[in-house]
C-alpha cells in the first residue's frame, strides 16, 4: 500500500528557495514529498515531519533513523507552532500541507475510510483518539447528520439520507461501511452517474470526524506565522471546500486586511505575501499514472512581511 506523492517536483521547485533552511512537512503520510525535499536539501538543512496517524509516525521514525536531518512530531495542524518549537524550529523556511487522505489509509480496510471495503466505520486519522464514524453516526440527530452531509459533502439528498440513517438506527446501530453504503444507495432516487453514490457522504463524515476544515483554518494561520521572511507555504487541496478556504486565506495575505470604512484619511491595503503559484493542477500524464491526482490543486505563497 504505497502512496504516490502528487506534484512532488513542482512543490519542491516552489518551496525550496533556501537549500540549507528549516522546512516542515505538516502531512508526512508515507513520506513521498519529504523524500523529494531531502534529495534537494543541503546536508545542514533540517526537516520536521508531522502527522496525526501513528502508522505514518512509525514510517517517519524509520526515515529519521537513516537521515539525521529529519525530526518527527505527532500532532495536528493547529498544534504546529508548539510542535515546531519543541523540535527546535523557531521559524521555518517553508511548510508543505498535503490535505489528501493517503493511499495506505484509503486502501487499508480496517481504517473504514473507503466505501470499497466492508469494514468497521472508523475514519479517524488518529485511531487512538476521538470519536469514530460509527459512534457519531449512532449519536447525531437528523439535523446534525443532514447539515454535515450538505455542508461537508455537498450532498443533494442530505435530508433523505439522514432520515434513512435514523430509521436504520431504530432497528440496530450502524457499525460497518457496507451498511452505510446500502442506506445511501436506497435513499438516492437519482444517483450521480459519474460518482459512486457514497462518495460525498463518506467525505463529509471523514471531514466531520477529523475536524478537517477547522484544523485547516487554524493550521494555515499557524503555518504562515511560523514562516521566516521569504518563507513559503505550499498547500495541496483535493476538494472545493478545502481549496476555497486556502484561496481566500491566500488572497487576504496578498491583498491585506480590508480597511475600516470612513477613515478620516484614505488608507492603502498592504499585503503580507505574494503568490508563487496561484493554482496548479496535475497534467494529464500524472493523472493517468495516478487517478487520485485528478482533483488536486496546488497553491504556493511567499511571506514578505
């Protein structure tokens, strides 16, 4: 179950403006991007690798054992400032955040991320903490279920699916992915011909269980503040909710905060950053080699003040 990194050379080209700097891979996964960065970093550079998943941390520790430049920390985006300081990083020359679910997570049936396998409904990035998907699905009321499917999955039949889950719970609790897939299939009168019927709901549950958008929202600010002058932040997103959040934050940093209305003296908005890559998608060859790259979007920003 290997993970193929997406746009690895493009990320390295955009991020590594200082080969002897201190860099952070905030989503180590199985180390695809980290290994490309290490190939280009100087012998005296440092790379902090971070992940929530204990299996990813085990892989990271294996890399650290053979490369003295690597430091390892387990935690969330929102904890990045503290994790960096604990590792001796007061600032960073660059940070990369790959927001996709890694292939080992998707392809491991026991993790419950994929509707392709009949597995326990878990979906936690860190299976050692927090509420599982099954626990949440069996406790949430119909309003919370529908709102989650609608807001995080953009599911058009969110209400119907939520009510069907409530009816199922009256008979027995939800425990496995195939039960949920069956409920979703039955509740959708006109499923999308281009996507599996469960795609949006599984995405929504995963985002909710792992607080993904809230962590990204806080993590972007933390990562940007961690950057030294000329430091760069690269973010690889995979669906519109993530990309919209990243795009808006980058725009705020490049254009500056909105000025208060009715200022006595006209003011000028000043940004704190400049765009390095506005938006880049994988080319057709990369998508053909790795179909999971098809929805990826890369944005890179440089801190100027």
